[in-house]
């Protein structure tokens, strides 16, 4: 439902840009109706999040799963509900210390060694973190970034696997490998760039030739990031974002500097 909502919303935007206003209105209406029905049917106060699915009798399956975190990626969730979901995703039932589990500890089918019922999938975490960013929740996104960076430091050639077990993080021990996980895995390879985008709030506006950084937050293992050759049309720009503890910015804030510019392009940061 979340991805259908996102597709219809994006298609409506494209139709509007193309001057197909009636098609844009129709798609916006379909997206709004889907959002209202989803909130009505899937939200469950007992869970404090969206149900996993509906059964054959259209009754909600009351399971706390990471699917609810992916709803945030589509921007379909109401803001107050998005914050509640983020709090749960970063709580001990979901967050193992190495990443967010597919199923929360304590659920009926939870098993940290199960392929889908308690393991941790890096690409799933990246999508959830991007969802956090859609609602301005940079701190939890950066925390997920840190945990998966540390997971990669334990992996062969520092390449993230398809998934790993969801056992709680223990002092002096690395994450428990899933015995038959694909490694490397293409969608897992996209995890860290996506987490960087989520933490830094990177956006591109081709019309104004602007690269933007919306309330960027650096994960705790980084003091600065150099981004080179960020391109819009035929222009490109290099940017450094660094942690600052100055009084004017506040502890842990991020400062931006443009280190090179080629052509008509600019960078902008909001804090």
C-alpha cells in the first residue's frame, strides 16, 4: 500500500509538470483515498503501529514488523504515527544493536535465526532510515547508519551480507552470521549510500540547480564527509560537511563548506 501511494503521488506530480492537470487530480484523489483507508484499516492502537497484514476475513494480523517502518518511506503515515513507529523501531524489541529486526522480539513467530521472522536485513534498514528522514528524524537514521557500518566492519571485505541473525548485541562479540546468506548481495551494497542520504538529508532540485542538505546529522563514527562531483545537468559541486561544537552552532551540529564548483550550481543547507 505504501509503495502504491508513493507511485500515485509521484505520477500525479509528473502529470502536473506535463500539464495533464485532470490526470494529476485523479491520481492525487486515488492516493488520498488509499491513505485514508490504510490509516483506518491498518493502524492498531494496541500495537502502536500498523498491522502486518489482513487475513482472509479482513481482520488485522497483529504482528509488529519492520514493514511498518517501510511505510514511512512512502510518506503515507501521519506524522504523529510516524514518530511512534520510529520509537518502536529503535526500541530493544526491534533494534538488536546491529540493526532493526524484521519481527520484534516477543512476537509469536519471533526467531532471530529465521529468514524473515527476526533476522536483520541491511536493505530493509536502509529503507526504514530513509523513511525516518522523510519525517525529519535524522538522529535515529544516523544511529541505524552507525550500527550497520559497525556490522560491515565484521564482514568479509567489509561487504554487507543479504541478512544476518537478530540476536542482541553483546560486548566483545560481533553480529551472528546467517549461514546461507548471499554475500555480497546487490541490494545490500546500496545500504550505506542510502543511509548517508538519510542522515545528511541530501536532495536535488534541477530547476534551481541546487543540491540541498536538510538538517544533516553525522553518525557517531564520522567527524566529516567529503562529497565530490555532485551533478545537476552539466554542472557539478564538491561539498564537505563536518561536525562542529562551536557555541554558534551547538554541540554536534553540522557545518557545510563548498570546496569546488564547476558550472552553474549551488549548495544549500537548512538546520
